[in-house]
């Protein structure tokens, strides 16, 4: 049976930058790493009946520092030195058991290292940092190819269904300076954008597909959605202080547990041991969740990016790099924003900091 040279680019997702990536929409929008972001797998027809293992290490980094309200950049924040700067690094370790050419199961463990510098969180007197480090939210996912790989040699569709566990600390705390009596410090929960987890048990759904026109050229696409039934996680957004009357009135005094969305699509061209790809990436933290309530503190928004990538394959392992570059960034109006608008009669919409690009670099080993 003839095997196709062009490999399927599997998108297991955050993820986002994450995802919880963080879609962090690459920033304060705080989409968590969704794990296995750029996992590479071969055409399912090339998998033996005895199955195999895949071990993937994906490294994701971004620096968010540009503030947006809607699609308008708040350029004065950088000029005034009042912008928030997040550095986010996530290493996703994903172990996948491929049972046969139809079924597989993956476990993803994210290790997260974040820092956040600002003026406003430290009494407005000097720019200081808060940090978080540790295990993020673990994902368990089962995958199945819908079409028989023996017959569907050029293209196929893979579906995935999984669970995201609240293993990451969603009440990670650090010190905020110049916030207490006598210019002292206050210990409190760090900002939502650098928390290690969101505190919710979620259901993950995925659709991955590809179609090869020739042995070199093909198209790929992927869809990921995290359903988070829990509305709030009970963690204060007041950084160790007392929440404001406004925050209590609009519900933003407690952190929200939001859904997450990512869509990818593009084309791939193989040259010798290299696969070059170019695509578009959409990452979103929605205003409203599919299941459960949507109130609480969150910075909803989305980012649309151009995503070039390259993969180098040698026998049983692959090395890859993908660098999504932001084309459009939009911080949308949250539920608390809408409540404040209704209460005051004045339109209210908060801001969020976004990155210009994210770097995803990783390696995948096949173990037979």
C-alpha cells in the first residue's frame, strides 16, 4: 500500500496558548495552554496494528505588552510606562498511545512559568513583578479517525473528546508592594492572566482534518473548544485587598472560569525531510460560555494570527517551530462591563494586553 509522504499536522490544541494561553490570547486575555499544541503525527495508514507511542515536548513563549480596548491600541500606555508586561512560558509534555490506525489516547502535563510587571498593582509608585510557577491544568483526551485509513488515503477527519482537570493552582499568591500601611506589602492572588489554572473541570472537544492533493502538497485544519461549566472559582480579584464597590456590583470581584476556542487552518508543502506550512490561527476567550454562567472577572477577546511553521523529520522523531504573528487583536466587552454600563448608563469596556507574536518550538519522538 502506497504511503503518502506528506504528514498530517495534528492540532491537539491553547493553546492556546493554550492557550490557558496561554489564547492568554497571547496576553492578559488569559487563555491557558491547551497542550500538545503542535503535535506531529504520521498519516494514519502508516501506523502498524500493534500501535506505538508518541512523546511530545512543546515549548511556548510570548511577551504581552500592548493594550487594546476593542481593536484600538492604547498606545499611550507604553509611552507613559503604565502598560502591563507579561512573560509567559509553558512546556507541555504530552504522551500519546496510538492503539491502531483509528484510535489513540493522550495525556498532557503543562509546566508553567509566568511573570507580570506593572505599576498599578504596586501602588503606582514603581514597576515591580509578581510570579507564578508550577503544574498547570492536565488534559486527558481520546481520539478517533472517522474514515477508514485504508480507503481514505488522501484525507481524513479526526475527532477528540477529553477532560481538563483543575490540577493547576488557581489561587497562586505573591506579594504586591506599596499597598499596605506604612508603604508595606500585601500577599494576595496574582492576576488571572498568570494563574496556573482556572479552577474548573472542563470538557474538551476537537476536530482535526487534512487533505493531500499530491505527495508534497496538502491542507490541514483544526478546531478546539473547552467547555467550562463552572462559572466562578471563588478566588478574589482584589490582589489581597478589599474589592471595590464597583467590582462587587458588577460581579468582577471573583475570578471567572471561561470557555476557550482555537481554530487553525493552512497549507503544507514537503521538501525532502522538511514540511513548510503557512496558515491562519484564531484564538478566543468568549464573552459568554456554552454551559453555565458567564459572570466574574475575565478579559474576553480574540486574536487572529498568521502562522508560518517548519517541521524537520528524521526517522522516529520530528523537530518543529511555529510562530503565529498577530494580525488583529480585540478585547471585547465582558459581562461585568455590560452590567456596569446598565447600572451607570455610561458605556464601559475594559482593556487587555496582547503579544505581537508567540513562539512554539518542540520535538516529538515515536516509540514503537
